[in-house]
C-alpha cells in the first residue's frame, strides 16, 4: 500500500493539481493583486539516501490568470499532455 508524501503548501496556495502518477503537482497561488499564478513541484527520489521529497521548480510557470478556474484548466491541460491524467486536491 502506497501513501502520498505530504507536500508543504506555498503561501497563498488555494488549490493543487496532482498528476495521475503522483510525481508532479501544480500549485495555484493567489497573488497580492487578486490574480493567480501556478508553481510546479516534482517528487524526487534520492537513491543514495533512499528518501523521497518534493522539490520546487524554480519560479512561477508562465501565465497569470484572472480566476482559479482558468489557472486550474491550464494546469490540468499541462498535466494531461504529460501524463494523460490528473487529480484535483484542495
């Protein structure tokens, strides 16, 4: 039985979209101006230490969105291109 490794929430995070394989998470974050942007985290496995941990991909993904729904559609589309599936968390 596999358990999902807990990922630390980002400041302002309102939703997270997880890939079907559980290896990628796109976090939707509310900006101070009320708009939204997305950040990507990937699950890393360190073979030498035999540990898994979430690692943030540097900087926000391209795009600024007027609504959570717009950001979520883009995140889902991006993950679907990579894995053909995703699940919404939060």
